[in-house]
C-alpha cells in the first residue's frame, strides 16, 4: 500500500491568529498499581510492502479487539508537537470562552446530541450537582455554521481544528477500519463505505474538547470518586488521545477496573457497540469509565481530546453476513450488546437504528453524582452479589459494572 500522507495542518502563525500559550503536560503519576497492559498497534505497518508484516499486524489486532476490546495506536501520522498544539487550543478555549458564549452555546442533550458547550453541573441542560467537567462538542451542524455555533475565541483556529478532525476521520480512522475489515476478511473499504457515516469532518459523530477539574469534597462523596459511569461507546470507534492524568479505566477480563497507562502521543482506541454487532461479537465493545486519578494527581486538571466516530444513522445494527470469518466461525455469542440485539431479533422484534441507539443514550444519560438513581432498586441491581448498573434502552437491556 502507498504510505499514508502525514498530518499537514495550516500554520499556527497565519496573520490574525492570536498567540496561544503552549500546553504543558502535567506530570505522569508515580503510581504503578492497577494499570492495564494494553497491546500497541503500529499503524504505519499497514503500509509495509512485506505481506508477512501486514498479516502479523492483522493477527495482533484480531487478538487485541477480541480479548480486550481496546488497544493503543501509534505511528498514525500526527507528531507529538502537532498533537500538543491541539491540546494548547483546547486549553485556550477553557481560558478564554466567555460567559456569554457558555450561555449562547449551552448544550441540549435531551435532543440526543451533545452539540455545544457542557457546563460543569452534570449531563443535563439544567444545572444539577457540580461535576467539574466542561466540554465542547462539534457535530456536523457546528462545522457548517461556525460563526453561530463555535465559541468566538476559537474562530481564528478553526482551520487547524477542522483539518485535524478531517485527518483523524478520513485518514486515521479509515486506516483503522481497513485493519478491522481485514480481520473480518472483508474488502478493505467495507466498514468505511458501508458502516462509517460521512458528510462532515466528523461524519454523524463528534469531536470533543473536555476539561476535568478537581472536584470538591461534596461531589467526591456523592459520586464515590466516579467522574463518568461505566459504559460502552454507542458508535463505531472512539479515538482518545492518551493523557498524563490517569482517569480512564477499563474493565479487565478478571472483572476489575484498571487505569489506562499514559503513552505520550498514542491514541487509545475503543470499540463501540456498532462494531461489536457488525462483527457478530468478534470484536468486544470496550467497557470503560472515568474515575478519580491516583493520589498524586488529584489536584491536577485533566484535558482530553476525543473523536467519536459514528456509524450511519439509518442502519439497523446486525452482523455483516458476508464476512468469511463470521460464515466460517459463526458469531461470538457471549458479547454483551451483541447478545442483547440477537435476543431482540430472535423474538421477532426490530432493533434500534444507530441513530436511535445513540440519541436515546445521550438524552437519558445520568450523573455519577445522582444519589437517587445510583442505588440498588433504582439504576443498580445485585447480580451474583455484585452491584451492577442496569439500564434499558428501547427494549435492549444494558448491564455494566459500577
Ligand atoms: Fe466512552
């Protein structure tokens, strides 16, 4: 394969661009316990002329996504300096966004989209308990009407942010989907052409600048240290940049939470529900949560950049029957969401479309600080003596570790 072109963003020094202070990565934790061992994939190997190298790469991916549901991605075409510029822009946003813009661009999650500014008071438009999490999310309409839908302080830099998202979606994610298509023994562009949504720098998905500030005692007590509930992402793939403040945790095979270690410049790839279902359970949707960091990082702010790749909204999720892997080996029946969807279809019911699946989860999202919902008898159940978080969306039961 011809080598993929590296990221080549517009200059940071164009006339009219304010100077942006450099983001200085906070120190990584000294804590060594409870960290996951993640497999790392070198994406540049996909360009190798040696078929044996490419085949070895695909086998590595196959094992990582079936066993763990997550992996590190390296050498994907964005340098550390280019990446830090994007973090500097995110930091600039939170230092410069005006109260007027926070109000004007306030999100409305009840519509099924996170589009706009999230205040640090929970995941509803009305203010609940403080959660210390601010976000800005770009969806298709936000790219199309930047003057009215993007914070004024970021307008001079939208050329860089948009180019970055286009590169992540159309180069990095496309190559990743090529790898995944090959694992399913399908044509290289199968997932890109038939499942991934298109039509904007983020398709029907979204890009996020997130800032997690340290929380007050009261918030910490209400949420028991949880910053975001354990969940799987509803989309296709999620591209998270590895950050020094360790808050992201993944659910291990041994049913324990582990922090994701910091690997400078690497991407953490989450498999979403759609991919679990399309692959007939051969890929496992990543179960993850956001938790307070180790003791030595409790006083630091955590800046995070994430791209959520979304599948086509009108698709009803089902296994790709044309996959030779699925034809030969059948589906992997024990995977969570896949199993629930299978149950629904076998009862003769219609499964949700990708858009319905995405929107219902956003519209009904609950907060870790919600002490009324987060207890056994409400959103929690006891299964084999373990407390689990249980929700039901459109007839699909979702049970996740707390
Ligand atoms: Fe997530």
